[in-house]
């Protein structure tokens, strides 16, 4: 009978082994996914922040005045990049600006008048744009030009600066225009004019590279 009895230490060992086998095992399944999600959110917010900063810097760069490189009397380059150091408007720039404006605003042709007037209005101050539009509408200039298929040849004979102040330039422009038509056998006429133009000095920019805008324009016409 004693031979059939299990030794106490053997029974205890078997129970311990059975208990160890029956202990359930747990494994972390979602922890890695949650960590990855947190990392993605951090990366997303970081990307949004960087994009916002880049847009702000781009806007600041677009609003900066253009880089201007001028030559001194000795032929050496002088770089001026700040608005406070913008070079003054030279007499040659004034004459070139007035030549372009007179061409776009007064040398009107049937095929190019709309495009030319758009360029002329870009050379005006906001206040004078409204006055110029009213003047063109009141006098029916565009309606007459399109009805007659008119064309104009402009010749400038004199451009002078009467007064130069810190804010404005008062200028006189003289010349004549040959007015005709694209229609065959149309009559031609010649108009002699004397224009008084006031130019407003503004900071140089992409919209105003000359640093000038037309603030007032008055024309005296003499027919010959």
C-alpha cells in the first residue's frame, strides 16, 4: 500500500506545474498603433506650422521693394535694397514715364485702345483713375474711336519739368497727333496739344517701378 502512495514532494511539484500551465498570458496588441498615431499627429501639426511660417515669409518677401542697382559717377555699382534708401527719380525716368503714358492714354487706335488704356490706368493714382474714366465716358472718346475705326500717330516735341518737390512733379508735354481712320478714303487731321501733368512720387514697387503715378492730367488742344 505504501508503494501506491505518491510522495508529497511529487504531488506538490505536479500541482505547481499545472498552476503554471493554467496562468493566462497577456500580450500588448494596440500599443504600437497608438504610438504611431501620436507620432503622425505630431508630424501633421509640425507640417502645418512650417507651412504657415513659409506663407508668412513669402508674403513678406513679396511686399519688399525691388532690388535696385545704380552706378555712381565713377562707374561703381551701388546696391540699394531698402525703401528708405530708394534712389530719387531721375529726369530721364520722368521723360520715359511721360512718353509711355502719353502713348497709352492719347495715341488711341481702334485695334489696341482697350489694352493701351488698361496700361495707362495702371500708371495713374486710384483717385485719378475714376476721373479719367468719367472723362472718357463723358466725351464719348471710345465710342467715337470705335465707330470711326480711328487710328492715331503721336509725336512728342518737348517734355519739361516745371516744378520738382518732395511729393509731386509738375510737367509740361508738347506735341502733335495725326488722327485718321482704318477706313479707306477717310479724312485725316492734325492736333497740336500742350499737356499739364502732375506726377505723384510713390515708393518703387512692381506696380510702380518708376516711383511715379499720374495724379492729374489737363490738355489744351490746338487744331491746325
